[in-house]
């Protein structure tokens, strides 16, 4: 394929990029689940230990918080949120993300930049999709 053909292909890249973002969505949800399994934030900082013993893992008494992540995809970006609601109808993920007077900060969602260790997995999807598309 000559240079002009590559340029023309790159101009039509919207559909493959959507495929990449949907693959990112699945991968990001899996990476978020790993934060709970590892009891650490997305940046691999261990969550603050509890003061008292409980038989369930930190932030995982019912599984509601762990299962309530949403990844929304826009044209060229995505947003991660957690819409967990407790038994009193209160959205409570932000209490853990930012802490309160009584709860320590236990981040569950990346805040500004994606964690460095997430990037190779996401870049693999991008590279693989672009390679398939340009061949």
C-alpha cells in the first residue's frame, strides 16, 4: 500500500476507533475489578486498613460497589463512574473515593490520568486494531 492509500485509510478511521473504545470499556471494567481483588486503588496504592476485623474484604461486603462501575464512551473519550446505591437510596462511591470525616480515602476510580500500568494493556488494543485496519 502506498503512502496516499495509508493517508486515505487514516481519514476513515472512525469505525475502527469505536472498536478500540469498546475494547477499552471491557478492559477498564476488568482493571477496576482488579482494584477490589488487590485491595488497592487504580494507582496500586494499598487501601487503608480497617480499624476492626470484618469477615469480608474492604469495600466488598455486598459486591454492590464493585459491580456498579459504568464506562461511557463518547466520540474520542470515555468516562468512568460508579453508581452504587446503598439500602437508604444514597449514592456512596464518592464517600470512599474522597473520604469523609469518618471514612479514609480509598480511591476506586482513576482521577485525572489513567494509571501507568493500565496503559500497556490499552495500547495493545489500539495497536492491534490499527494494524488490522491498515493491512
